[in-house]
C-alpha cells in the first residue's frame, strides 16, 4: 500500500496530463518532420532538372552507366548555380532522415520516462480479479474520450508506443517474458519489456499491413472458434473482463473497430485496464488446476441406494 501510494503521488493528474501532452507534441513534430522529408525527396525526384536525370538514369544501359553518373553530378552542379548557391542538395534527404529518426528516438524515450519507468510495477498480474462493476461491458464508450485526450492522441500519432503500453498494463508482456517481476520493474531500465513491445508492434504493423487490425482483434476477443479464446498464456480482453463473445461476429466487429477507429478502440481498452489498476493493489485469485488443493465445506452427504463400504473389525 505504501509503495502504491508513493507511486500515485509521483503521478498527480496535472503532472501526468502535462507529460502526456509534451510526449504527444514530440510525436506530432516527429510525424511532421517525416512528412516534410518525404515532400523534399518527392520534390527533388520530380523537379524539372532532376526529373530528367531520374528518367535518364532509369533508361540507361550497362555500357553508359558511368557516363550517366557523371552527367548526374554535372546536372546537380548546374542546379546549384541556377539557384545561386553551392548547397549540396543531395544532403537534404539524409539530414532530414537523421533528424526524423532522432526526434522519433527522443519521443520514445520521453514516453518511457513519463509513463513507464516510474510505474513499471503497475500491471495486471496473472489470475487478476476484476471488480464486478467492470465486468460484462466496456465502461467507456468509443466517443467518450473527453477525459483521455492524451491517450487518444498517443494511439493516433504514436501507435507502437501506445500499443506496447496497453500490452504492458494488461500483463501480456509479463506472461510472454516469464521472468520474475523484480527483473524488469526495478533498476535503471525498469519496464524494459515495453521497448521490446514497441519494436514488435512496429515490425508487425509494417509486416502485416492491412492485416494488423486482425491481430489486434484477436487480442481483444480471442480466437473466434475457441471456447475460451485464449492464445496460450494470453487471456484476451473480452474474456478478462467478462464481455460477451459470439464467434466470428465478435471478431469481425473488433476488426472493424481496430481498422476504422484504432485510436478510439485503443483508448477504450486502455482506460478499462487503468480503471482496475487505479483502484489500488489488484487481488489475485488462487489458480485452479490439477495440482491445486480443494477445500471441502460441510459434512459428507450420503446418496440413497449407493453401496456402503464395509469396515473391518
């Protein structure tokens, strides 16, 4: 309780709101710079001088390869003289890309410092008990994001960081890592599985493309044809919070939510998890399995007509 109270004091509502806005501002600047870099590269590729160079380089043959390269550099020098300066235009792309990556790394570290490192011990443990008033329904609707604008912006402009944050809070990363919690909740790099999840979310979104919402729908509702919907150790959101599931219909509905309004769907799920964590220490139910002990309450009940065991004298 003392550790949780201390953690709550460290993250007052005003401090958390300001930090989330600063982080989202950095991510917005990151995207703007990336867009500017792409515009500059496109302008260089389709410009009046360089457009001819690109077309000529595309149609060159093997025997005049070196000649076209020399013509390319000569045309770049001519372009610099026409514009009245000698600035090396071929450096605009690499410099812009370096700035784009630098701002992205800075924003990712800022997100970790503000929301992950100081509260790395705040996640749902295995067999967590969800309060009854949070079961059976989504507490927050998709359009009810007035009190969580920062979270919605994070899912909009920094999807990998926000998805990794959700997976960390719901406890999926800890189940996959299978490590003692003290190994990644304390120390100078507390919450380091979040970095791994950021890279994984980025890779999956790029590799899967338009199928990435289907993967997110599996995490929300589970496997459609499965009775429990579990994916190994991962318990989907709907089963964790006792939400109704109806096979493929639920899967298609979750796919549409993640495809058309991913920022709103992510905000709904994130707020549902945080409502459990913000109530204090999460209770854990005892596991029920073959090796678990069963407590029998009351006296044995005899069944009429059942054979009675003989007791030897």
